[in-house]
């Protein structure tokens, strides 16, 4: 046996007692002591019989050991408290006693729903509690109880209503029945992202798009004495002719007339709107567009962070509960996994298949653990060398992918600059100004989309290579998902990093110029809009590639696999719903949305529409193109892992936006921050205009006078919650041990009762007396 086996056994020791509690209910052992028990039952000595229980003997042994230890040394107050808690644990009150008032009766009626008993028995228990004599509450207690009842009913009604209106509920059940809870957790994650972007879209529409559309801007005239002012540069920028562009190409590129719409950063003004409300006696109101433009991204950033952390914490708790042991997991699936609200055969078959997939996933995980324990030392060394070699290959692939994106971006930029230089009718960098399609125009479009096509193609091909190589590394199914996700995340984020670095270099070299005196068409007059256009084209390219891949490539492959007898064609056509790849597809899109929403405020709205359509595309992929994977993914582990990857993408997407806000000079021709050295300068200037009281309070919060006590209080609360968590863990361990002892007691009593019945039947046979069943009433009377 290898040296790693002892480690695995050590890790599983903490579950042995918990598993033993379940095993005691199913073992059939018949130890000795039959004569002693028979004599005790004959004498009806209940007190002596109770001392024979394993739990009583364990407590007596523990008490003796504690008495001896106290004579040797003095124990701490904390230890004595824990010991007394263990000794008096069996003296806890019975929760099944009759309740004394209306509120407690109502609470127990609510608890009946969770009891694992038949419905008829639940109805009987409810009727018994309702008919029982109880005290009536008076005064404030009765009012408080009635408020609890009304709130409880309202909450249940809202929960039932929202569950009926839940988006995509029927497709979710169908996918769960065919592919298991792990795959359906991906679609739940997709729906969660759709709702998140829908909420962000509402913020953008209410606070940016509607004020820009409904409110009227003041018109300024250019003073020729100040030709380089923001007013003159802005007027020159917006008066340039962009009507000669091809409409279709402008839509897919975001150039031409699309550049002057509410999609991009450049059209939002730096003015403070003034408007009147007649219902408020012609009150003069103001709307600060630059302030709104910076507060909206901060708001959806905090909203996204809170939503991610909260959902990840919920998934982590569920994962922690499932890691406590294996025994109850199978019991819950077998005895408590069925949905008794199912009323048709199709739903029943789907639920049956879902339970089968879940049990299959648990057994598959156990099989991998046994294989890992049975490996020899030589096989482990060979496995580690193999993993090291594959990781080196992965590293080389990542470097080669970044270099390819770098070459593609520089090549396309050079060709487009040459094309722009040869055509004097161009009005800005990389536009398409022809009214009819031509070969030169198509070539320019291809050059514009070349870096994005390169990124998307790499995102399609490289993950397939990673999934093929990881088969030879011998990881467990959960580790396969983690390793593949990390490698694919590195690929996608590194590709975005290379693209952003090249965009930054392009912006730095071309500079920021005033549109009034600009004659060089390679110069960027509004670099924020240019960056927004790149993200806009990137998300459109990703959606187009996914659509083409699903319906024009994978669908014929699936049709070929179903209707051919050739083994080679079947191998080529069969597809599995590879969970890591599909997760990274939507995480990648969400990262683009977070990264580009500051430069293209319309991007969350586009993302919401993208997720709505991509749900049906992925559903078609899952149910039509793919077959169930032999690797069954666990739902709880998948959820927490999805959120962890999304949190990583969130952090990386915020960094370049924060850098552009704090360091890069805004364009002088467009946007809400024209004329400022940085966007952060506007924030500081706005803060200096706050009332002095607010500024003093904020300054006080940033000083050591407040920070040190706040840090001390935070440490105190952290220590308090750590102490509570430690006490709760100790109590959980004590209760688990009590369950083990209860299992021993039940098995002990069953064994002794079986022995007593056999002994009594033998005596009846010798004396020709009636059986134990006929003599049962006489034994009961004698025991009384």
C-alpha cells in the first residue's frame, strides 16, 4: 500500500463516527448476555436494565475518567463547562411535549410540514394540536403572534407566486432529467446572469439613457479666440459628416451614425441639465450628468459584487453540508428525493432519471477515491511527472496564443492605417464609408474583425485541447472541472489582456487631439468611444461564432452521429455537453460587459438580450446536439465553482476600468469629462463642493482616530463569531456522538429483545406452554 493511503485514511477519520451512527441501524448482531437480560426482564428491573445500555456505560466511563483527572490536575473553567454540557446532554427537554399557548401550538403546526411521516399522520397530528387545550394569549403577545401569522402567510404566498412565475422552469426540469443537476446548475447560472444584467440595464436606462433622451442641452457657440476649448472641439467633432457610411457595416462595427447614438460614451454631455416640474410650482431642478455617469458604474459594480458574494456564500454552505458524510446523502436521495407534486408520467420519468444521475455521480466520485487510494508509489511519481509535462505544454500554448493575438492586432492595424492613408474621404480611424459593397471594403471589414475572430477561434479550439490532455492526468471529476476552468480562464483573460494592452498602446501613440484642427485621420478624436466599439464588436463576434458553431457545425455532426453506422463518423459526430467550456463562454461574455460598460453604456442591455437568446441556443445544444456525459457533475460544487470563476473575472474586469478613470486623460472632444485631466479629478472637485459638515465627517472617517477603534471593534466581533462557531462545532460533534450512542442503544435493545423472545419460546416449548405472543399481556402486567 502506498504512503498516501494513510493520509486519506486520516482525512476520513472525522466521518467514521458519523457513518457509524447510520450503520448501526442496519447491522444484525446478536451478542451474549441473554440470560442476564432474561432475568432482568423477569424481575421487571427497569433501572438495572437501563444501566446496561451502551450510552449509559459510555457516560459512566466518561464520568469516572473525569473524576480521576480532577484529582490529578486542576482543569480550566472552559473545560469544566464543556464537560458538564456533555454530562447533562441527555437531560435536554423533550420538544414533543404539549405546548402551553396558541403561539407555541402554531409553531409546532408549522413544524409538522418537515416531519418525515405520511400525509395522513400529519393531518392527524395537526388535528390533535388544534383540538388540544391551550392558553389564549392576551394583549401585546396576541398582537405580536397575529402579526407573525400574517407575515408568514404573506411570505409563503409570495414564494409560491414567484415559483410559478419562475423564468424557464419547464426547460430546466427537462434538462435536469436528462443530464443531471450539475448541468442544470449551469442553466441556473445563466439565468442568474440574465437577471443581473437586466437589473444593471434598468439602472442605465433610468439614470443615463432617459435623461439624455428627454432633457434638453444648452447650445454653446464656439469662440474663435479660444479655438482649442472644449466647446469648439466638441462642436467640430459632432458636426463632422458621417452619413456616407454603409448602414449594415455601421451597425456591426458601431461606426458612422452609430457612433453618435446613446450606445457610446462620446454623446453624453458634460452639462448639468436644468428642468422645471409644473406639479411642484414650477420648481427649478437640476440633473448632473457627469455625476450620474460615474455613480451608475459604481452602483452596478457594488451590486454585482454583493450578488456574487452572497450567492457564492450560499453555495459554499451547501457544499460544506454535503461534505459532512456520505451516509445521509444516499438516504436523502433514495427516501427523500422524490417530488410528490409530480402528477404525470413524463415528469415522473424525468425526475427518476435525475435521481439516477445524482446517485451515479456520488458513486462515480467514490470510485475515483478508491482508485486513488490503491495507487502505488511508483504510479504516483509517474502521474506527477505526467502532470508536470502537460502543464508545461499548457504554458507554451498560452504564450503562443497571446503572441498570435498580438500579431493579428498589429497586422490589422497596419493594413487599416495604410487603407486610411490612401483614402482621403475617411473621417476617422477604421470607418467604412462606401455606400456599395466592394472587395476593398470587405477586406477592411475583415481586418477590423481579425483580432476578435482570432480571440474567438482560440477560445473554441484551445479548450478542446485542454479537455483532451486532462484525460491523461488522472484527476477526480471535481478537480477536472477546477483545473480545466483555471486553464481556460487564463487563456481568455490573457487574450483580453493582450488586446487591452495593444489598444492602450494604440491610444498612447495616436494621442488625443482637438477635432477642430485635426487633419490626420489616424488620430483618435474620442478614444473612449473607440474602446467601446472594440468591446461592442467583440461581444457581437462571440455571439455570431456561437450561433454558427451550434447550428452550422455541431448540428450536422449530431445528425451524422445518429444516422450513420460508421464508427469513425460516430466518433466525429458524438458530442458531450462539456460543462467547463460552456461556463467559460458566459463568464467571458460577462467579463466583457463589465469591462466595456463604462465606455459603452448600452452594453448591459445588449448583454441581457444576448443571455436571453444564448439560453435557447445552449438548450438546443444540450438537448439536440449533445449526449449525456459519462462524468456526472455535482450541483452544489458546480454552483460555488461558477461563482468563484465569475468573481475572478469581475476583479480582473474592474482593474483596467479603474486605471482609465484614475490615470488616463479624457478626450477633449466628447464625453462628460472633457476638460479634466482625469475622471477622478472630477470626483475630487465634486467632493470639494460638498457642505463642510459632510467633508469633515468623511475626513474623520479616514483618520486614525476613527480607524483604530473601528479596527478594534471589528477584531472583537470577529473573535466573537469565531468563538460562537467553535462552540457550535463542538456541540455538533457532541450531538453526532449522541446519535452514535442512540444507534448503539437501539441495536442493543433489538438484539436483547430478540434473545429474550428466543429464550422464552424455548422455555414454552419445554413446558408445553403457549407462545410469547399469548403470554405478552401477563408480562406487561408483571412489569408494571
